[in-house]
């Protein structure tokens, strides 16, 4: 049960079987940092090329294809006061004929909207541009935009997108206190993490959350021989499954199938019981509808579930 | 401000420009009843063919194409104790290759799962079939599955599906206390209502909520000359817009476009401000992913919005 | 075997159970006319409101729900020289971020592109606007954009869209000489026809073919008790099935399922044989990707099929 | 203008920036071989793991990101007589509720359908299983299922799928005589090729063509500084563009956008002219609707195009 303090020196914009930056054991905790989506660090300096640069990969001793990597998100804290967001709805989230009416405004100053993030006060305040919103202050909800493990077949998949291995899911439910389960495809699992958001609306419909650098602490465990199909997660209230694909319909199919299996594998339910229960109690969250692969999350409230059998 | 007590004698399974059953004025309240999705009434007797039979249509004096019909859902109460649900996830909500593993079980007794609905105790309890769920009791959340106004062009649209005129949206947010706005396409608006659910999970992924007959009370108002594109709604916490289409991506496009317009039309926001705000605060709910047209709902928390200007 | 000469006096922009304009018997032939998509007749006069106005409905004696209506497209001839098309790709057929780069050109004269259609020379020539295309002359391929039968449940469905009953499929394979099969949902089938195109590219990606009025001749037959799921068709080279839905993936699902059934029902194939054959010989055409429901067509070459058993 | 005879010793199942197996110059020709989708060679021996193993990558001297790699498919010849196909429609290409009716038949012998491929007679004949098809003989149409160049950002993308870099497009138009254009993302372009099919229906709806090993000859050229967005191609009759994504609608968007750009960049057309022309003359082919990313192809007949200006 070692606690590692790890300071990254380089970053990756594809999640794959890169040379590990650190070897850790199940039960270990890592305290480290992440840069923002454009590669800007705690001092708002661009220290690596943009595109959701990842801290890692961390090699987890003993992890092999067919296992499940368990990641506890112990702490996720914005590490600076400067946050930024995009300023316009993504063209793909509005009706095609409405796209020309989006505020393209080429005459406006370029660059993102700027926010002051106050981790003490737990608020983000819009600084610019000036709009009819006036002074807008929102509560924080720090979340991880992109994290996951090396995919199978020696693939290296861009941190712009997501798949069975996790990746850029941009789901605002990946917050401190959550436990996440990833299917292991490569020896050592090779865990990557980055792309912190101080908060984000559902769907990441402007293409960003409030992008910021993070101080991160996580703890890993391993479930040997436990094979799952898609990232799963758990918080105090819900268990949940993630489906990453396009269109959203297919995300729902992946997440729902994974939940149906989970309830039968680990909660002692028969198919009939699981389906009747899901039908009347399931919840869905929209992770993102911006990235090349979208994300839908299927959630089951723990208070309607039998006790887990595993 | 008349209160009408209306007892239906016949029902429609397409929403269209049928002969009105009652003429009411803006400000009027209607107290009436609805049968369940299979046409079963308060006594669980099938009194009309199945397929979401509608009570109505109600002709609202003065309503003309280009207006908005306002419907307050004053009371939605299950009117009997027998509720029923389907027992299997719909094939379209799981991965195609998982479909054969659904519990088709041809040897099992046919017919729906049966629930005891106790409107006093505010609970629904699963009676049969027997499963590993054991005795499952869930809180009620009575909602309208299908309601809306006559569509344009003299169309009559099946109550199996939904579109700009509303219809079978199967959204579990359409509960007592909510106000709903429909675009008016035909003289008198011609409001239809039915398909009550004692509760329902997101997505209506087994194809039903807990289907039941309802006692219903609603009050109508009219916004003359106010043109909207899709059904809108409002509760204490949120304003929301509905997009009805396939795939879910297109639902999101419709609902998001409608919200972007609403914020600029009635909340004094410029496009830039509306987009920045939506990006970091929007929520989405999945209405249904079962009917021919799916439904996604775009919600904005009232506590981040300026005061309405209209 | 009567030949009816029918001159329409009114038109419908929804396909439904309207009062029939003529009663005909199986084996009968109808010679009639259709107006163009904007309701313009042989003299280019707008005689009825726009939106694919339909000639009909024709009541076919003896047709009942569960039968199949057979329609032979005997003659489809443009009846005037003026044709028109839209001038810009539809926003939904290009990448969302490319939409602002479409030639919206508000400064240009409004109105459609104009074509001279010469049914003798079998050509259409672009008259205006002036573009770098210069003088463009294309061969004709006259086709029916919208036709079908009354849908079930008393529905009336806009001629802007399509479904199991046919409708606005905008498929450039519906040409003279083709036989089309429609499922019958209402007594008399209630056949409607209109929306002639002098030619059209795949997908109707600008939202129109070369729109024009038609002289039409068709002959109907009835297959009693033959139940089909989607419109089917046949020409010299292929049998084909139509799937109308969104997204295109679902169109493919409908059309492919219908073809799989057809081969097993009427060509003496077992499922295994039908699937192996389809896998290596099937063709797909894109009908339209513009209307509310899209259309994909699944085709099987007759020269690889066994003789029909029916 | 060297002709290289290259004998592969190892294969890749992800297309990426692997160590090149050969360096070639623009203008050079390569004569080589490919194994089938399961890694079986000319002797039907499995010599490498399955999953569309690629021959290559070939490093093209001088190729840099922002260039276009031109590949002439000079010769594509099945190199053995044994071909195999899958035997059942893929679950995702039929209606979800039809999936249980597919011929899963667990009691049948496992394994693929077997075909005798006669490259002299230019035929493929079904050997087993026995079905009501009897003896089925089809003409050959040898095509490349999977080929492309290393993607950007250091990605390595599974040969099960496709994207801007090409990959597993499974389009039956990629036959001998065709010229293909790929955007270059990595130094040397790093061209990979494999997954030969003796023939294939549209859509690869059973998940395979007639899978077989190939003798391959191709010639490369380079267009320096020519930036394209998606794979393009050309045969005697058409120019065409490929869109690889999900759902098919998005494939159409990519392919159509790319064609609109091409016509304006290289055929001297203004946007207005290009759009009017595309609307009435475009064709679409369905590449595959089986792989994780689907493929639609947008084709323009050369005989309606002005002469290329480039």
C-alpha cells in the first residue's frame, strides 16, 4: 500500500501501450498532476502539445487482459484559478439548418471564455467575454474528462475519443469519490488520466467543460479474472455503466447490455427480475455528444438493488 | 374560468383533427379520466381497442395555428390498484448480438407483470411473475405517457409515436405540477391526453411504465401569437424542451435548438451568453428510446437563468 | 379490366383514409395526371397548395388489411417543359461544421433553378442560374417521388415523409416499367400518387429532383391474404425492398429484414441459403436522405435467384 | 520507377506508425502478397493471428503530413482456390426483433461456408454447407477490404475499423484498375494493405466477403502539399469519396462534403454549380454496414463533370 508522488515529465495524446512512467501495485495510491486540454499546466503555461494530454501510463503489477482495473478517484482538485471554455454550441448538437445562426461572429475577439476558479469558495466566475449574462458564478463540480487503459490489439487511440477502454468520455459524473472499473486489455493495464474540468454541463455541448489543470489522487485495485465489457462505475447512490459509440442509440445499447449483465453476474438477479427492475428504475445520463464517440451512462439506484453477491 | 367534468365515451389512437368532445376556454379546468395503454378503464375492463387511447380532443376557444397552448397538469392520480408492465428489455435497447440472450422464455406464462398500486401509500408492489427480486416495492411517480395537439396538414399521427405536436413522449418528467407548452397547428388546438404511468424508468426501456388508468385534472391557457417549435415545459426547478425523433442525436438537436431559441427570446440573453451558459449548466433527460420516435429533454436550471422578460 | 381516365379536381398533402376519388377493380388501369411538388400543373399554374399534393385516393375493390396491393407503373411522362430544382445541398447531408460554407448567398435571386425538359429528346437542360457548369444537359429518368396507400389506425401521414405505407420515398428507381407492392392497411387500400421528378440523383440531396407535372398510367392488382411489411418492388433485373426510417441504419434493417423474409417465403430458400446468398450478391440504393424519414433500398439480382415458388 | 518484389514476414492488425518493411519512392511499383482475414496464406495455413492482418507498412520517400498518397491498384488476384464466408446476416443489419429468427442453429457444424474460387474461370462456387441454394456459382470481383495509411497523433487503429486514414472500408468498388487517394498523416505515409475478398455484396452484411489470400501489385505516387480529408478514388466512370463513421448518415455527410470540396478545388466549379450538379447526378454506394465504422461512398460520373483543372 505505497503512496507514490509522481511528477509527469511528458504526456501522450493517444491512449496506448506506451512505455510506463511508473509501476505501481494493487492497493497503491498515486498523487500526481494533470495539465489541461491544451497542455497548459498549473501556471497556465503550455508545456506539451494540445489535445487532452495524458499523465501516465501507470503500469499496475499483475494486471492482465481479462482482469478488471479498479480506480478510486480519491481527490480531484483544480490546481490553478484560470479556467477556460468554448463559447458556442457545437454545430452537431443543433438542427443542421440552425447552424448558420450560431454566434460564429468572426469580428469578435478569438479565444476562449475565461473563468476565475476559486477552489476555496468552490465557485467558477465568468470573466470574459462580456455578455448579457453579466457576472455569472457557478458552483464547482471537478471531474475527469479523459482517462482509461491501453486498448487491445496494440492500438493507440486518440484522447479525442473513447471506446471500451475508456478515453474521452467527458461525463460529469466522474467526480471525486467515484470508483471506476476498466476492462484490462494489455499487460499492466497502463492507466492514463487527464483533461480535468472544474465543471461541465451534460453533453459537453460547447465542446469543453471549464478546462483546468488538476491535482489528482487515485488508488488502484485489481479484480483478477473479472471480465467486463465497458467502463463501469459506482458512487454512493448508483452503480453505472458507460457506452461509448455513435449514435447515442448505440451508446444506450452498450450501457444497457452491460448493466443487464452486471445485475445478473453480481447481484443475484435472474434475467426476468433484472429486466423488470431496470424497466421501472433505470436512469440515463448523457456524458458527451461532442467527441467522435459519444457517451451515455446507464445508472441503477443502489437502494432498489439486492446486496451484491460478489 | 369554468371547471368542466368530462366523462369520455370514445377514444382515439391517432392524434388528429377529430370532432372535439368538448369546447373549453383559456383559463378553464377539465377534470376527466384516462384509460390505460390497452384501453382498460378504472375497473380494469377493456372498453376501447388498445394502443394508447386518448381522451379528447378538447377544443380550446381562440386557439389558432401559430399560438402556443399552455397546459397545467394539476392532478394526475392512478384511479385503480391494478398496474402492469412489460417484462423484457426491448430488443432495440441492447446490443444486437445480445438480443437472443434476452428472456424470451416461450415456456413462461404470457402476459404482463402485475403490480399493486397503492395511491395512498404512494407505492407500487410487484405481484407477479415470481423472480429473484422477491417483493419489490417502489415509490409512485405518476406521469402522462402520451398527450398533445392535432398536428399540421390535416395529419393524424399514431399515439404510438411523437413529433412536434407532442404525442407518445413517455417522459417521466411529465408529472403533476408541471406546465407544458404545445405549438398549435389546428384551430382549437385539439388537445388529447392518455397513457398514464404510475411510474417509469428513464427511456421506457421495457416498452411500458406501470400502465394504469388515471384521474386527471388540467387547466389550459393560450399564448396568442407565440410560435414555438417543439413541446416545452416547466417545473419548479427547470425549464425544459422536448425533441422527438430518431436517432437520439436528432432528439438532442431539436431540444437544444429549441432551448437556445427560448433563452434568447424570453430570458434576455444574447446568443453568446446563452451558449456559454448552456455549455456549463444544461441537463438532458432521456424520455423514451422505445417508441418509433425517441425523446430527449433539454433542461436548464431556473436558478442560473435571468428573470424571464416575457 | 377497365381503363379509367381520371381528371383530378382536388389533392391531398397527407396520405390517409380520405374519401376516394374513384373506385377501381383489380386489373383496372388508370390514366391520370399529377401536379408537381408545389402544386403546379401542366401549365405551371399553382392550382393547389404546395407539399407534394397527391392525386387520389383510388379505392381498389376487395382490398382489405392484410392484402398486398400491386401497382404497375405503366407510363410516367413529364407533361410540360418547365422543371425546377433546389440549388443547395441540404444542411443535413454535409458535415455540421461545413454548413456555413454552403452557398446560402442571400444576395442572389431567390427561387429554384430552372430546367427545360424535352420529353422527345429525353433531356433536361439547365436554364438558370448561371454557374460555371455552363450549359448542362442530362438524360431524363422520370420517377415517382411520392406514392402509397392509407396507413393503419386511421392515420393520415404527411406527404413530406414515408413509412410502411410508402409515401415520399424519393427513390430514383421508381420508374416506368417497375411493379410496386404495398401492404394494405385500410379497406380499398386507397392508393395516392404524385410528386413526379424528370430525374433525380441518389439521396435527393438538394431536397428535390427536377420537379415537374406528369401524365401517369398505372394498373393495379391485388394479392389477397398476402401480408408484407414494407413496400417491395420489381424490375427486369432486380427484386427490391424499401426501408423508410431514420437513421439510414434503420432503413437498412427494415429493407434487409424484408428481403430475408421474401426470399424464404417466395423463392424456396432456407434461412441459411438466403443469408449466404444475400451476403455475396445484395445491392443497396439510397432513396433519399432528405425527408423526415430516409429511404434505403435492398436489391437482389434476379439472375442469382431460384425461380419464385409463388 | 523501381518494381519491388516484397515477401512479407510479419503482419499488423492495427494500422499505425510501425517500423516500415520497405522504403519505396513515388512512381515505384510493389508486387507482394496478402493473407486472408484470419491470417491464412496461399496454402490456407494460418501463419499470423486473425483480424485482417496487414502487409506493410511501406514507407513512401518524401511523403509528409498534408500530402496525398496516390495508390494505383494494378493487380488484385486471388492466390488460392479456397475461399470462405460467414453464413448469417449480422444482427445489426436486421430489425432488432428479427434477430432471434436468424439461423443461429447451434446444432449445425460450426465454421464458415466454403467456396471454390477459380481465378481462370473467374468464378466462385459454394461447396458447403448444403442449402436450398444448391450449387451456386458467382462471378469474381476481387477487391481490397482493408488498406490505408498511418493515422495522425501516433494512433494505431484496429484493422477491424476505418476512419480518415482508410482502414477496413470493405467497399466492393476497390478493385483492380482503381486509383485511391489517401491523406498522409505520418512521415512516409506508411501504407498497409490486406483483407482480400474474391467478391462481396454491398454492405458486407454477413460480415465477410469471400475471404481469400491475394497476389497484389500496386504503384504509388505522391501529390505534395495536396490536403484531402477522406479517402478518394477514381475509376474509368466515376470519381468517388469515402466517408467512414457511424451511423450511415454521418458517412454520407463526410463523403458528400468531401465531394463538394473536390469539385470546387479541382473541377473549376463554383459552389452553386457543384451543388446543382450533385443534386441531380450523384450516386451513393454502401461500402460496409458491419464494421465498427461503416462506409458510404459518394460517386460522381465523369461524363457530367468539366475537365479537371489540376
